[in-house]
């Protein structure tokens, strides 16, 4: 164990022990040293060590080699004049070495405890490498599967995203920021980035204030309430003012309304990009706009380093503003305990074992997978010989199994996007896990069929069909490689890439039970394989334990329990499509839409004429938000509410009985939605307000009780304030956003 690097601040500055000491330290700093604290440099920056030595760096990003991190810290605390330690930033989005499911997959678990535990392991591994700050959770609401970064999000709903974002922050920051394995979290990207036009990354975002406040801001407020240490400004141009220059966001809302006390970092070079946006004449004006807006630290750009000094000396920016920016940053360094020691992790005692990390990774993968379809295969359906659904597979009944497809044996691709430090060697693929599970009992025949998911040739199809025809059942692993989602990786067409749909049609010819497992970073339009597939498991990018988790689900060791955190469109032209939409003046509903030959050709004449839907796609998604099947069957009964009239400030007790009427133990995620029938602004037709994930044995029933406070019904309306408006509300409790028991109450 190397000796712990104690921070010995030089004579020029006392070791800060609190607010007063920070101010004392600031009083000793030159203007150049103050501006230095506002700068985050990439590890590849030229003359990095000398720049640190001269006190002109506050943070380094993208150095995760523990030895190199330690040397940079040593230079900062031992060789710079004031010895101020560095923030070491790294994107630890869904794991460090042990990669967990992508955040969109973790969201499908609807399990905040699991999300927190995954973040805790990630923070531990990162802290052991000297990382003390990460740029997560990404809590941008996203309703557009074309956007590559939907993979990093928790999906389309403000409540689910708020709960899971807070859980991730708790996991990353621990009980105390100065904990041995605590790292500062970062709520990003503030705000509205997920509405980038057409799902094109970095594109324009225009969001009316009541939509911004009711949909896109709540997860950030929840992050602040959870104690998040930092915020990151978005690349986006919000209503004509890019976030990195947006005083409304960064000062009016974040500081003045919400009272945020941490610091704000720009996104990568997004301050200089203000010039590219065309809102700043040059980098000097960009620096001025960003500083005035309240961006404390500049990530990977030199607008501040090159211009803040002259802006202060010329009186354009007041020195007190710079002092405040420095104070925000030093306060987080103090809270992290960095002035005491930069080697906090070395003091840790309770290190999580590798086995426990892999066990958690498997549990996270298990709970993230969503069963979208499951039926008896056509032949069995026809002859009623065996009406059993295609899943779970019976280990005893099978003698051979065909494992087909380009995603069956891809240890790197199954990890997904944003895995800088992911350890592919830890990755267990579905092919290997299935072989391990069945051993010699079942012959496994593997055929990749395609070089990659994007292949457009059919060269490998014959071998795949040959394998499929000779086996009792077929499992096809399809989807997207990790590179097809993530930052700057949006798709205009979200069908299965390449010839994958053709492969499924080819495999269908074998006439065997056909199970499709999709590994992807976004919802895909998979309608064209639903007819051929008997069962469909959607696994997102499940991380290192994808294989063992998927194998256990396929063979029924565990029942699938994932529920969709985002609506699945039938076709890309339906986007944006989301469950908490407005009613419109001519709403479509199932019995108003007239179909001829499965094409909606119009609407039955109704009292208000035509209705809102696409002739060639209808108005419903392929699968709704909150949807997911199980190997068991759950019944909802006896929905009761404690009162019909609820005074503002009151609490409504909501009770329902959920029964597992199936044959296997399984999780069920009980979801509570409301609809505010009339408001000062139009209100969504449904809004998730609470959920409870329950584990029920076969035959077990449980009374689930929710407490709905009127505060949860508040919204930003025409009064320009958050308040609950008296009136009638519908309330549902059910398995997803489409189905459930309904009742009604009034707020008085
Ligand atoms: C990127 C991303 C941001 C990330 C940062 C550092 O451009 O937008 O989410 O944390 O740069 O890698």
C-alpha cells in the first residue's frame, strides 16, 4: 500500500476546514489561480503537469490510471503554491470496470434500490482509481428513440426518472461526500436536451415553459433535493439561448428558485460553442455570457482561461463573480474531503468482492429485460398438441437448441455505450451462458448468420437455417451493436439494422419455436418480426452478465419482470409518441378508428368529427410505457381510495389487491396513474405518480397501499406557479400505462 498522500497546504493558506477557510483561501489566491480553478483540462492537454504546477487547473478529465492520477494530485498538492487538490472527472455512466445494464435498461427494472446499488459499485471501482467526480446521472427526459442518448436516459417519464436519478446520486455520493468510495455526481444535461429536434444529437430544442417545468425540470429538482453536488449545462439551444449562456436556467431557476449550492460545469467545450451557435461574437464574449449565466467550470475549453482575466480587469465581469464561482468549486472539494486527503479510497475497509459485483450485475440484467411477446408456436397452436408458450424453455424437453444471430456472442457489444473503463473480459455472452447452463443435456448449435447487425448480405443464412432446422427450438439474438447508440449516434430509421428481419423470416421456415432476444440501446420498431417470433425478450445492452441473466430468463429459472420505461413506436413516423400526451380537441380512441385491411382509413363519425391519428399507424404505440409480460399472471382487485373528496394538502390512501394467479414466483410492478380532467392548462391523459415493485409467490396475494399527497398533483399552470388545482381526477392502478382498475376522486 503506497503511503497515503496527505494534503499539506502551504504556509500561504490554512487547510480549509469550512466556509470561512475557503474564503480565507480565496483571499490568498491570485486572479490567475482563481481562474485556474474554473478550468477542467483533458488528460491529453499539452503541458498538463506544468499547468497544474502553476495552479491553473481545477480539474482533470479522462485520466483513470491510478498511478497517473496520483502523480497529478501530488503535483497539485505538493508543488503548486497553494496546494489545492484536483477534481478527477470521468464518465461512469453505468459502471466502471463492472459494466451494468445501460441506464435505459436499469430504468426497465423500476427498482431504485438496484440502481443505487449499481451506482455504489461503480463509485467504489472509480474511487479506487482516484476518480472523485462523475458525470451522471443523465436525467434528460426522452420521448424520441431516434436520439442515440436515449440509451443513457431513464426514459420518458418525469417520476420514474426522478426516482431513479435520485437513487443513482445516492449510490454515487454515499451518505457523505467524503466517504472512502463516494464520488461527486452530476445532474445532466440541464436542460431539455432530450427534445433535440428529430432526435438529431446537439440539435435545437424549443420547449414552452409549462412543458419545461412539468416534464423536463422535475428530475433535476429531484436531483438537487437528493443532494447532487454538481450540474452540467446542456449543449442544446433552449428556446434560442444555449444552456451554457442561459441565465433563466442557471440563475433564475437553479440558484434563485431552487437554491442550488454546488457548482455548474459546462459540457465539453460548450462555452466556446456559444460562438458556433451564433450567440457570441468571439470566445471572449462566450466567456462573458457563460460566466454571467452562472457556469462555474469550463470543461475542455479555454474561453475562461484566455478571457476571464481581461474581462475582470476591464470591469466587464466583477471579481466577486469569479470569487463566487471559485467558492462553489472549492466547497465541493472540501465536502469531498480532498483537502484532508486525495487518497480517500486507500483508507477503505469494506471492498466489494468480485463475486458480489458480478452477482449484482446479473440481478440488474435480470430485472432489466422486458418480455414483450410470448405465445405457443404456430405448429403447436394449430394442433393443440402443446399450447405451452414458447417461453420458458423446458430443459428436460429439449434435445437440441439453435443459437443464431450477430448479437449472441459479442462480449463488448453487449456492454452498450459509455463504457470507457468497461472490462470486456468480465463479459459473459448469451451463447456461453446457455452452453454452461445446458451442459451435455442439450446440443447447442451456433450460427452467427451475419457478420454484424448491419450486414446486408444473406451469405450466412443457409448455415443458420441448417442449424435451426436440425434443432428443437431457435433462439435468435438480434439488435444493435453498442456503437449504434450513445452520444452523436442517432438513427433516422429505428428498424432492426441490416438484414435481421429477413433472417427471422428465413428462420421461421424451420417451423420450430422461434424466440427472439433483442440487445439494443434504444426502442426499435420491431413490428415486422412480431408475426414470425413466438416470443420476444428486449434486453437493451445488459452489461457484463447479459449471458447468465438471459439464460436464466429463457429457461425460467427467473421470470422476466422488466417494464418499459419508454413507449415503443410501431413506425418511426409516430415519434414523438409517449403515454402522458395531451387529450387534444379530437382525441382518437380505439373504437373511433375505422380500419380496412388493417389500415386505419378514417374515423367513425363522432360528435367531434375526425380524430388525431395516423391512417397507416393508428394512434397507439407498439408497446406502451410501463408494459412487460411475466411467466406468471397477476390480477388486480378491490381498488379502494380513502375518500372521494381530498382537501388541498391532504393525503389519499389508495389500496389494491394484487394476486399472483400463475404458477411461478415473479415480480410485478404495480403502477399508479392519475388524470387531472380540467386544468388552467391542458393536462396529460395519464401521469405516473407512484409505483411499487412486489415479489409474489405463485398463489400469493398482497394488498398494496399508496399514499398520494395533493402536492404530487401540483403542476405549473397559467398561474405561473406550481399548485394543485381543485377538480376531478381519474385514478388508475395497474400493470402498465394502458391497463388497470379505475376510480375517481375530487380535490376540493
Ligand atoms: C460529452 C457529453 C457529456 C459527458 C462529457 C464528458 O460531450 O455530452 O455527457 O459527460 O462530454 O465526457
